[in-house]
C-alpha cells in the first residue's frame, strides 16, 4: 500500500472517529435544534414546520406519534435515532425523545409592536417585559420562560446590547421563544417614551430604589424594565421610567440573577392582576 493511500485512510479514520465522538451524524446545517415536547409543540402551533424532526427509537415513537404525524403532515422529514444520539446532541437539555431542526428565529419588528398596541386584541391590559442589556443567552432564555409562564404579552429588547435569539436561547426557554413575541427596537429610551403615549406605565428595577416591588401598581398597562446584572439599566433607560422599585433583600447577598428577579417581579404583577382584574 502506498504512503499516500495510508495517509488518506488514516485521515478518513480520524473523521469517522470524530463523528463517533460527537454522536451527531447528519446534522442539518444552518438550522436551530429545538428540544422537547413543549418546545416542538409551540413551534408547530406557530405554523413553523421544522425541516427535519428527530424522534427517539422505541417507546418514544409511540408516545410522540401524534406530534410526529403533525410535523410529517406539514412536510417535515422524520428520522428515527437512538437515545444516545439525542442525548449527545441535547447535552444538559431535556429532549424528551424529540428534536426539531427549524429555521433560526427572527425578532418581531418595532412597527409590529405599535400596530399591536393600537389594535389591542386582549381583554386584559398589556403586560410587557423590557430587557435592557441582558446579553447572556442563558439569562435571556430563562427570562423568556418566565415571561411565557406569567402571560406576558411581549418582550422588548434593544437592537444593541442584547442576546440573540439563538439555538441556546431556544433550548433554555423550553418553547417560550416560540410562544412569546420578542420585539427588537432601535432606540430603547425612545421606545419607552412611545409606550407612554399608549398609556403604558414604565416601572424599572434598581437596587437603590426607595419603593419596594410589592408597593408598585401593576394592574394597568405595564412595562417592567429589567437591567443587566451588575450594571443594571442604562442611564437613558432609567430616566425614561415612571418609577423605580427594588426587591426586599433580607440576606447577605445584594442582588439576584436577572432571570430570577424577573420571575419574582412578573409574578407579583400576575398576583395583583388576578386579585383585581382576573388577568
């Protein structure tokens, strides 16, 4: 055997070994992986049919038959894979036996936000979440998950200094990235001023605020502004707020992770709305 042929065979062996190591043969290119039953169902409910659907071999095929058939009818290519491959692809995420490969998510436009507020389609007043400077994808995904759970009508982020709607965000959000509209605005301070024209009260969160979260009023049209960890809200964002609140911190730590603080603040709004307006 020639030296060149031996070299080519070694190279082929290395590539095959790499495929075995990653355990992700045939991954569709330029698509986001969406993990889990809830996330895939949210994807399909939006009418976003995945290009490819991986379903775990064995019992999961029967358990997920209805969801798989819905994707297949929409035109998705369904592939069966052993659990080990899905585990390696999902890593720490819970895939629940199903992974969809879909086109990357896009932000909603600023114009669509104003159109929605002008023709408000809900009986309850708007509840919006504004994230100023949240650049960590895990925190962004967790905030979206809390927003979905709290029934937030939309999340607003600035064009700059914000995490992308990446595959990791979708993984952490567990379907919320598909179900909650995320509006990207060019100038956040200007967008907050426009929200006021629609009667939306802007409440920002800051550790140095005098008022406590539980003293704030969230039953009317509300936008809750959360700043980045450490730096908090930017100056112009802070100045655009109608009021500032803080969480009562009784322990030795001075602040909470932004996604944890977001969940606490949003569910205070939920509590108030359920008591007053049944929202």
